[in-house]
C-alpha cells in the first residue's frame, strides 16, 4: 500500500496525471487500478477524471498479478537463520518485495520458495527494506508475532543498522550528525528531499573511514529509517553517494548501483532475548569501484 497526501504545489490536476510520476507506471495501469477500486481518495472510490485537492489522502493498493506472490527458486545468501527469523544479504539490483511494476524476481519471491514467512499479502517476512540498488543485510520474520516485535523495535529505534558508503568530495570532519526532516521532493515526485513540508524527522550519524583524492569512504548509522535517507542526507550536505542515479552526479561508472552497502544489523532476539549482531562484507563490485577512486 502507498499513501500520498497532496500538497499545494501539486493540486488541481487529474489524479491519473498526478500518479504517473509518483508510481512510475503507465496511465493505462493507473486506469486499471482505479477501475478495480484499488485507488481511493479520502477513503472513497474515484474516477480517473478526479481533480486532486490540497490535503487529499490518496491510497494506492499494490496489486500482484493473480493476487498471489509466486515462490521462485533462487540463490540466497543467508547470513543467519533459526526457526523464528533470518538475516539475508541482498545483492545490489534486486527489488525487496513485489510492487507495481515488479511482480517477480524479488527477494520475497525467493524467500517464499526457501522458507515460511510472516503472513503479509504484499511483503511477507519483510520487517524493513533497503533500496533496489543498495546491497546488504535485511532482517526477515518467519511468523507474525516475530514480525510485530521486530517492527516495534525498529520504530523504537532499538535495531542498530550500519552502512558503508563512498561519497563524492573530501569530508574534513572525522564524524558528524545530519538531523534534517525528509519528505517528498516538491519538484520531482520520484525523489525525496530535506523539507519541512509533509516530512518526518530523520537522523543519520556518519564517521570517516578513509579519504581519497576526490572522495571519502564513510560509515553511516541510522537513527531513523526514512525512504532514501542516507542518499538524501549525504546529498543535502554536499557529498552525494558515488554512482547514485537519483541523487548523485550525472556520471555513472557502471550499472552496479549506488555505492551504499548495509554492513551490519543488531537486535535483541524476540524469543531468545539476547542481543545479536551480524555483519557482511561489501560485494566485489563495490571494491572494484572503490579501487578506481583509490588509484586516482
């Protein structure tokens, strides 16, 4: 499910036009969603000619073909597993769960083939997400009680998540904290931005691991978990992530994706009651690009 609240800069247009940029799908697909009553405004069904108004709440239900997520056999890099949960290392380029335009070849399709998951029609097992082109660790729940517990721990900011990133520019300070609210970009609805309009608090801590001629390797710790948080925050302070096609500089080295890796995750086990922490190294492709910057 996706929820949007219309602000003043994007009102007084047809709802299908409003949603095309947000959802990045065709007008015909939006029409199908409207016809099947899977798009509602302020809790009511609408027609595609509806004109959106300020503060309209638009709810779009993710539609999976045949209303079913199909299990798919695929290679998974399982870092830890027990009867309650697992920690998986997601490769860059893989979508986490089925959504509009991505119905197959997602991590959830592979997990459903591999094991039982918590009961969610769209995101079974998925406690939190990372972007398609970000690699690294994800926490996955095998039943509803574990899913609820871990979700609440994330809301309470009790799950520790560390990322490794390579950014453009040389950061002078050895560490820092970015405390800046994030919401939908007012000029490009596909992006997020630091803004006071319809935003949520967002806090990222970072420290410098190494400096190169024109780039910096950093470790980031998330205090909150907003969409694209690290990517938005680093771009906001003038150090965009290398290879980021949305927030970075125009020159993309290859199709690996942004140089951002979810390195570690730590949490209190919902059943065993003890703190557990897991790490995974950056993928080879990450080091290939990193070495290019080291050698400049």
